[in-house]
């Protein structure tokens, strides 16, 4: 009796799991075949660990770069705040000087008026 390719595949598919469980030689053959095509768990774990290590390093580098940017920005803010404080002190001094002159002028005007 001649079997078609499709019939043979159906028989193999139906019996494969049974053969893998029961026959050590079939189990080893399937295992070797799978090993050539797919990585082992150890290989995948190693690859995953390598990816995690790279990812952690990238995160650390990004964090360090961000900290440097924040430090630079804080220095700019501190410099700006110092400028504002200096300007505020200059404005206060100018206002006080004007007020003193104003009071002196008022006193002089009052003295002249009283005379």
C-alpha cells in the first residue's frame, strides 16, 4: 500500500509526542535537532543577562549625564540669582540715596519757606 506524503505527515504528527515521551533515541534526536536551531536556556539566560547589564549601564550613563546637566543648570540659576541680588542691592542703594536727597531737599525747602 502506498501512502501519500500528507498521510505520512499526519501519522508522524499524531505519533511524535508519544515517540518523544517513550523512546529515548527519538527524544535525543529531537533535542539535538532543536539545539541546532534554537539557543539553549543557558545561552538565552546569558544573552538576557548581557542585555540587562548593557541596559543598566546605559541607565547609569543617562543618569550621570542628567545629573551633570542639572548641576550646570543649578550653577546658571545660582549665577542669575547672584546677579538679581546685586541688582536688588544696587536698586535699594539708589532708592535710599534718592530718598536721602529728597528728604534733604525737603528740609532745605522748608527752611527756606520758614525764612
